[in-house]
């Protein structure tokens, strides 16, 4: 079984897959000053022309750190914000539709709670992993019903599973 090690997020490493920013204790351009500061336009998410953003929660229980499935959305990006615990998650570069996941190009990144991750359309990914023995809840942002009309999930055969090294 191949192994992919967890990496720290950095703008240069993550740029091919999307964007991220720390939403707790933000820095950068803002309007106002203490006690009221508005950090505007920190990240943008491509909703593929959809006019309705839908907010859901993906709750992940502790599980073995092995990638057994991956998915992508052809027409929309996906936002993911760990709410209560740090996580790690896999990504792979976008491919044409109906092409096998590029397992040799998968990367795994560590994200602290409060880090908003925005994936580009077509980027391979799946549910994150909690870094400890506590369940982790992640806010997920997609266009309404994208899980039903723009989501291709591939269950990997056991010989293609990928171990996540820590």
C-alpha cells in the first residue's frame, strides 16, 4: 500500500488545489478598528454559477488513516471549515470526467480548526480525518444539492488504498 505523508498547509503547496485562510484571528485588509473590525473578501469560492450556497456539516469520527474513496465536483468548488478540532484531508489535481483518481499525485494537508479551505472545481477530495480521538465537525459549503447533481464518488479497490503517514 502506498503512503502519503501529511503536510502543513502553505500557499505555494496548496495553490494547485485551492485557497485557504485562518478565520479565527484573521490578519490583512480590514474596515474599522477595535472593538469592531471587518476583514473583508478573505476568500472566494466558485459556485459554478449557482445562486444559492448551501451550508452543511460533515462530522467525522476517528478512523484509520487510509484513503479508500475520493470524489470531485465538475462545476463547483467546495468550502470546508473545521469547527471544533484540527483535521487532515487529501486532495488530488483535477482530471477530465470519468478518469481514475490520480493516486500518485494525491497530497494530504493538515488544517487547524478555524481554517477555511476552498477547493477548486474538479479537485479530488473526500471527507477529512480528525487528528485525535474526538469527532470533528466541518462546515461544508456547496451549491444547493451539489451532492446529488455534481458529485462523482469513486470507491477505490483495496489494492489502490492509500495510507496516510503522520
